[in-house]
């Protein structure tokens, strides 16, 4: 979904910064601001793109306003409404939001972005490499998927780097992934993670290293947020359903029990989620500065 929005944003050309706007449910007056922009002539271009995220979290009055606009939309604007984190429904199953969204869904073009299963992800990686005139070994594609936790936008970014790294070679190998992806993550993200969850001042240096290495801010946030969730579940919710962790990783987390309280981990998860929303909506001006500020709160001084 993020890639689709990015493609639409890029289609705006050089004036994308002036004609792209994104709103979230916690933005004050989000719907009114969005509608005002939708009905305003774009800057130096023929189209404006407005994204309203998680439309299902807005109240009934907001829906009525959007429905009225959808019935008489502007010719110079594209409106994108997202519903994130919603499970897909079977065709015959009554959708809980069906009546509420009827006025919108009849006028809108709908696109589902369901989470890919392992085999689908491998096929997607293979096809994406082929679109860049490269072939990727099945083992290399699987390693890339595992290393990046099946996060499609992260994989897309690293795959572009791998294609450039391969140069004139037509095939991306396991060694390429180990050298370019795993080594980068071993030397940066993993060291950052250890410093953060060991509550060491070293974390501030590691964040600067990550930023200098050019690693995508969303990749960093996704990785840290997943690991914060892992820590909470291993330490304080061991019976909860969670992703598979290597015994070595579980052991490292268990050894940190005295370092973290449940409330602190919950606050950390929410703080990272806030930065992620800020990046996706364009409200976050410096993601690494915000990550640094969050990490600094949890440094142990003694």
C-alpha cells in the first residue's frame, strides 16, 4: 500500500511537495482540512493528491462530509482513503463496515493489500527483480525475506540496492544478500537494537551511524517496534501469540527482565508507532531526531 501511495505521489512530478497531503484520525480538523484542499486548485500542476488514513476510525459526521464530496468530486484532485490493519473478509461474510461505507464504496475504486504468505512473498521478490532485469536465486530471495521480516517496502528498497550492487551480472546470489544486506544490518540495526534494549548511552552513537549508512527510516522504526513487542511478549505476556524467535534471541530478551518494566515497553512501542505515523503522513520532519529523543529517555545513567 505504501508503495502504491508513493507511486501516486511521484506521479505529481517536481511539485509533489506542494500537492501531496496526508491526514490521520488524530489530526485536528483532518476532514475539514482535507476537503478544503480537495476543492482548491493545485499549485502549478493539474492534480493534487490527498490521503486520509484509517477512514474507519473517523466518526459518523466525518463520513457524511466525505460522502458528500465523493458524490461531487473535484476534477483536479485524487482522494485516497485507507483502512489499515483490517483483516480480509470472505465474500459471503457480512462486512461490519458495509452499511457505514456504502456511500463511499459505490463511488470508489477499491484495492486490497493483503499480507503475503511466504510463497507469495518469494514470488513477489522474484518478479520484482525480473522487472529490474535481474534474476535472484530462490535461496537468496528467501534469505532476503527472512532478514527483513517480510516487510515489502524494506525488501523493495534493499532489492534496488542489490540490483545496483550486482552491476552487469544478471543474477543476485546468496553472497550478495549476505554481503550487502546482512552485513549492513549486523553492523548497524542489530547493534542499535542491543544498545537500546540494554539501555546504554551507546544507542545515540548507533542512531547516528544508521542515519549515515542511509538505511530507510521506516525500516529502522519497523525493526525497533517489532523488537519492542518481542520484549514485551517474552517478558510480560509469555502466553500471547507471537512471531517465532530463535532461542538465542529469546535468551537475550529474558536476560533483560530487570532492565524493563511492562509500562516502559508499552510506552516505547507507542512512541515508535507515533513516529511511524508521522513519517507516513508527512508530519515527521526528522525521523532520526525523534528516534534519538525516544532512545535518550531510556538510557540508564547508573
